[in-house]
């Protein structure tokens, strides 16, 4: 590992020299590439240099610990112990920094939520989840744009697709894919019985046009009239769009906008991201032996989390984490859960490399 770190440091120093070259900024594209690589290497080099300082401190402290003066010896032993502890901490930090990065982590995400088992109660829970993710996005200064929405008469959501834009959005939200279960007493329940219902969440990294090339001949595009819940906001023109990707059978619908052109753009964005995700899964399956360990499969059928209203708790079943602050979580305070999931995944990946 130390040999690898020495090479990384050498490359970092070369980048710094190149970035200070007078003629570099006449080529903005190359300047941006070098700057991006320098920023990626900076945390690793910083930790490696701190490790070398701690290593030097340890050597000096060990020398002091051999002094004939008892007081100096005791001081040396204490300093050696402190430096050794610091080295171990930095070694763990460096191992994590050297783990291969998920190439999608910095991307925007398209989130899809669908009400599952439980009828209207499931649709209301889907609306609760959408609100939770919207508030989480707001906390992190991400922007949210609804791409497709199908509501019920009681303000529930049958299904919704929305885009969350912001650096690192996928890194923070990728653990949310799966089945979310709620246990609560519905407002319509007079007997006070607790009902269990569910909603499924899918999180897709937003794909760029350069990632996925779609042949227009492979698309079947249908238009139809969209309508809101209970017949409200019925669109008199055929502005809703349904796109079928014939080779894969993937179907995407978008009817949130009154403009057919906007709906088509949004539908294409969702389609591109779905095809990109399918390709990523295919590649991961091909190299299953070297595939990074994940916290959960990301499959929508996997039950990942339970929100229990009577007990005011949230339990993430993948890592056995239970928090007794349901209200805060539903108000978008998800960082503790996300951080714990990220830490668990890092631990799995480190174990896989051992």
C-alpha cells in the first residue's frame, strides 16, 4: 500500500507542477481535467503525508522511550502510544480513500415511488415518502423537479417520478431503492387498528445522452390525454406521452406537463436513465467476482425499512439500525441513516479486499 501511495504522491506533485504552468489555461479542457484529477488525489495524498508525519513522531518517541531518565522515558512511551494510534486511524482512512469510487456518485438521480400493497393507505404513504425526499433534498440544497405524477382523489400518490439535481445526489440516495413499509392507524380506521402497507422506491442515476445512444427507430411513441385525480385538471389536448423502447420492452409515461414537447423530453430522460441502469446491472453481473459489496441488492422487492407510527420508530433492516425519531426522519432528517448505510458498505468492501 505504501508503494502505491508513493506513486500517487508523485503523480499529485506532477499535477501541481502542470497546473502552475503559464500556458496551461490556453487549453481550458485540459486544465479542467488536470484540476479534477488533482482534487481526486488530494485527500489521499493529505492522509498519506499525515501518516508519514505520525510515523516520524513514533520513531522519535520510541527513541525517547529508551532514555535513562524515568520521566523522559514515560513521556516517550505516552507519545509513542499516541503516534501509533494516529497511524492506525490514518491507515484505516487511507484504505477507505483507496476504495474504487462509484462512477455514478456525483450524478443527479431520478427517483420513482409507487404505492404498493395497501390501497389508498399505500398511496398516502407514497406521498409521505415523496415529501420526505423533497425535504431531504432541500436540506442538502438540491433541487427537485417532478417529471411524472399520478395522484389519487385523497391526495395520495399512485406513482411519481422526480429528478433530484445536485452534486453527490446519487451517492446520498442510492441506498433508498427497495420496499418501504409503514405501520400506522389510517385516519379512516374507526377501530384504531394498525394497518401495514408499503411503497416501492427506485433510484436511478441520471444518464447523459453520451452515456446511452437511443436509435429513434427503436421507439414507439404514443400520445394521449392526461387527467388529474377525480377528473380534475383534465387536459383537453393529447399532451401526455408514452414511450416504448421496443428492443427491451421498457415503457415510460409522462403526463405532468401540459406541453407535449416537455413531456417527451422528460420521458426520454427517464428512459435513458432506465436503460443506463440496466446496462450497469448487466456489467456488474458479468464481473460478479470483482463486484463491490453492496448494502442490500437495490431490488424493489427487498424490504429495506419500516416506519412504525405507534412506536415512533424507523428501522433499517439491512443494517439493523433503529431510530426512535420518526417525525424528524419523515421531515427529511435522513443523514444519520444514510451515513450508517455508507459506513456499512465501506466495511463490506474493505472486508472483500482483505
